[in-house]
C-alpha cells in the first residue's frame, strides 16, 4: 500500500472530526482514575504525536488514497419476480399455531373461523450494508517480562500502513496490535519501580490493633487475650503481615513495557427501508422475518439502484447510499458495500367467527401471525 498522505495528526486541516465536537485525536484521558500514567512516560513518536493514554484512543481518519477510487459498476438489471400467494390451508395452519402458542387463547376461532377473504400486501425491503474499518491508537502498558524493546530503532509505520487481517466481509471484528518501534521499558509509575505497594489495611505496618481486646492485651480484668496472646496487635490478614502487597500494575516486575496500541475495528453498518403498504400491519413486525431475496449487489462501493419498478425503493437507495458514503468515508475506510431487495409476503386474512368479521396477518417466509383482536382470549391475556 502506498499512500501519499502520511499525516495523521492535527496538522491535517482537511480532517473534520465526527459529530462529537472536539477532535477525537485528543480524547481526554478523564476516565482513567488516579493510576493514570504521567504524560512524561510517553516518548514522542513521529506520526503519533497526538496519542493519549486510555479512553479507547482517538479515531484516525484514513489517508487519502493515492490512486482514484474504483468506480462502482451499475447494478445489474433485476428480473421481475412474483411470489405466489399463500393458500387458505397455510393461512389457517399458521393461525392455529399462533393461537396455541398463547397460553390462554382458545384455539376455536383459529380452527373453526371461516376465511372469507385473503388479500396480498407483499412489500419490498431494501437493505444497505456498509462494511467499514476504523483505526485508533492509544498509549498502553503491560508488565515487563522481557518483551522486545524497539522504540526509535526506526520510525514507526503509519497507523493505516500496519497490516491487519479483516474478517470475512460484513462480519464485525476487532484486533489490537502493538505499533512496531514504539515499545520501551519504563519504571512502573504506580509503585515507582518498587514492585510492591504499602498495604492500605494496616498502613504498611503489617499488623493492626487486636479486634478482640481492642489493643489492651487483656480481657475480663486480668485474663490475657487469647487472640493476640497479650500483644494487643494481630497480623494484618490482607498482606499476611508483610505490610505491602504486590503492585497490580506491573505484577511486581517493577518495570513496564510502554507502547502505542493500535485498535482496528470492523463494523457492518446496516440500514433498512420497508415500503409502507397501508395493510394495517405494523411495519416493525417485518424486522423479525425474512423475505424472498430478489436482488443482491455487493462491491467496493455500490451505485444507487436504477430502474427498479417501485420508485420508493429507488429513492430510498439513493438516499441511503449517499448517507452511508458521507457518514463512513470521513472516519473509516469503506471495505465493501452490499444492497439487497427482499420481497416480504404479507397476507391479510378476513374470517368469520360467531357471525362477526375479524382479521389477522400472515407475513414473512416464516409465516408469522399478527392478530391484535383475537376474539377468544381470557382475562390473563399475554401480549
Ligand atoms: Zn487481643
Ligand atoms: Zn496489611
Ligand atoms: Zn508497579
């Protein structure tokens, strides 16, 4: 990879940080608590000058590619598909299954209701997925166990030049990497290189006032305290009488390996658009079911749909493709996009039960049922 723009720091005037307001490169290390290492522990690394410790690190905008981005191919023409309507038997079976899944619904209306009408409200779902890679860096440290110390052996590679193996497209993932040539050995800032810290329970004394005799050494007048054998003090159980504990930060090693940690994250960002059919079925229901896939187009950057028969789907595609490219190309690298259209079967069934007309919906490949006003439920209705 050969990118011309190797400038990842504040000096990049073209970089507009994401909506948070402040440039993310300078994420404040506020959440770290009192054991935060002092800034003096971090060397100045060329290309990583703004890196802070902890807090997840600042996001790094991807460099401008030195070569023009490949132009997306126009989407292939889609064949026209139709899905056959479901039969009365399928509608009734789905309804009976629905009624029996509710603990106190009577199955009678589902079994004995007479279907008088079935109407198809099949609907399109357009989905755009944008698979992105983001990179962020922060100073990090770990106990020193003889790891390689390589700071300043040569300039570190830029954060976007470090190889990282992306998972399969459209699968979320994360990887952390030590940035080469940034590792150095420093005395532990928490224990000041001692490897141990004074015990808080006994203030470093190793023993404390005996809780049985409260320090007097005696109980009930002249009886010697058995717990402390008259000493008035007992060993501190927290530090086993040593007065100090191993340092949690360096695990007693006294030294830390300090390095810049690169976090690479892969995220599948997905947005859906479902065409409203005014069937009476809540559109939310459709998020739980699948449909028949009519169209799939996957490439580095997709081109908005053209020529699809439903204009609402075409304009949703234009809107979402523009939104995704504006939203994700600033702060991440787009690796792949995918757009799909599914046709979700929705059937509105009208039936008679005790001389009254009722409706229910059967939808999705899964034949899910929605029946808001089921006529035979008891008082303990479950939703
Ligand atoms: Zn005692
Ligand atoms: Zn102690
Ligand atoms: Zn330490």
